[in-house]
């Protein structure tokens, strides 16, 4: 047996142990250390970490924000409208020790909790509230999910309702409703314009009736406007009061 064989074996063992003892964790990574099955108080990292393999075992976790796409959920609103809604959840680990010990799979658990909470919360509101008050519903979803994930060491920073898929029948009904609403507003605006015009004409008539010269000037101005047009027909407007006087004389 060659002399260098034991040295080769010892060197191999030393390299193997060093490779398992020395770990390098990135800035956003932390390592939860289990020593003989018991977790150490503080997670390790970032940087160079020394563990005593095989006594120690390390579970590596990332502290970066995770973007979770919640798949479309079948929701029946409070006013019995069936639709599909999906959302996006932003969360990250703030306590690596809890994320490893208190929950088996924090990512899967957060995904399932987000789906059930989305169906539960949106099932308690009407369709109009869902479409017009998304910010309020987003805050409510974030608060509920974060409250349940806090014991797991997971912080939910934001929840956004991304897409609401309405049935074709509901879309057509909403289009007819919007069209009727626009027609109603147009009629109201037209009526308000007529009312304002009537008020202005009434004010003008009141002011002109106080001075007969004003009526005469307005009469002459009307003749000037008619004569300025290239027309072979000349129309002379006669005041109604003048015709009334002629009738009385007869």
C-alpha cells in the first residue's frame, strides 16, 4: 500500500468537512441552524458562516420580497353576481426562525390563505363596491392576510386586486346602464340650460319694460341686422303693443 494513500484519504476528509463547515450567505439570505435537532437562538448570516457538520444542519431562507400571483377565484358577490377575480400579494420573511419552525411551507400556506381570504372578503361586498372601491378592499385584504401570517414570521406588505372578469351578460347590462345614465345627464343639462335662458330673458324683458326707448333701440338694431344680409325680402317687425292700439281704435 503506497505511503501517500492515508494522506490522500485524510486530505479528502478535511476538504469534505471544510466544504460542509464553511458556508457563504448572500446579503439577503439567512441560515437557521439546527444543532442536534435544536434550533439556535439567532439565524446566521450574511457573509461567512461556520457550521459544525454533521452536528449542525442549516436551512437557508431569502429575505427578499416575494410576488405571489393568486390564481382566478370564483366569487359570488353580495348581490348574487358570479365573477372571477385574481390578485397579487407581496410578502417577505421578517423572522426566519418562525418561518421554519411554526409553519411547514410558508409559501404554500400564504398562497392558500390569500385565495380563501379573497373569496371570503369579496363575497361580502356588492359588485358596485368591488369596482369602485378597490383601494379600500385592497387594504382590508392586506390587513386580514397579514394578521394571519404574522405568527409565521411573514409580513404581507401589499395586496392588489388585479383583474375582475365579468360575464358577457353583466357587461352588456352595465353598458346599457351607463348609456341610460349619460342620457339622463344630457337631459338634465339641457333642462338647466333652458331654465337659465328663461331666467335671462325674463330679466331682459323686465329691464326693457322700464324704458320704452330701450325697446325702440332694440327694434332698430334688429332692422340693422336684417338689412346687413343679402336678401330681397325685408321684414319689418311690429311691436305687439302697436297692433293692440290699432285694434282698440277700431
